[in-house]
């Protein structure tokens, strides 16, 4: 599994090197351009929520993901907007896995209203996290 994770890091780095990158840490389906993020898995792209093929070996899942995005890496133009960087996802019993990532590559300009929404979502998420930590350690009373 460690070898597979290292290879996936290398694939992610190659993808980042070929594009002007931008990381989004929001919960929405839209990139700053207003376009929908695309979910890429070990065996291609898929609609969000739809199941995908899984593998017994993480190495095989990573190899298949590399094949999936090989042409994307070569494309090398536009801006790369991450929603979820590539990660190995395991089932509940850790028997089977696949690689999952959500991103968009686009030449379209960013929409200021969407950028503001993403910023506000990040701020709210951080506030909730701080409140949860405070409640867990100090309590509200």
C-alpha cells in the first residue's frame, strides 16, 4: 500500500506540474469558473454518487488511475482546479479499493460570485471546527 501511495503522489505531482493549479476546499459541485467538477476514478470519469470498479490491490488501482489521466497530463493547458486530490479509497473491510479524485481543467475565467461562495464556505467550515474543538475541550456552560 505504501508503494501505491508514493506512486499516486508522483502522479499527482506530474499533473500539478503541467497546469497552473488552484486548490478549492469547498463542499459544492462547482469550480470557480462555474463549471462542474469531474470525478475521475481508477477506470475513468464517472457521475458523482455512481459506483465504480474496485481492485484487491492498491497498486493496480493506482496503475489504472494513471492510465485514466495520462492524456489529461499530456494536455498541459488551462488551470487545474482541485476539489479532491487523488486518494486511495478503501471499502469498509479494507479488502477492495480504487483511486478517486475530483477536479476540473478549464480555460474559462473565474466567476467572482463563486469565488466568494467558496471563500465563505471555507470560513464557515473553520468556524464550525473551532466551535467543535471548544465544545469538546471546554464546554458551553
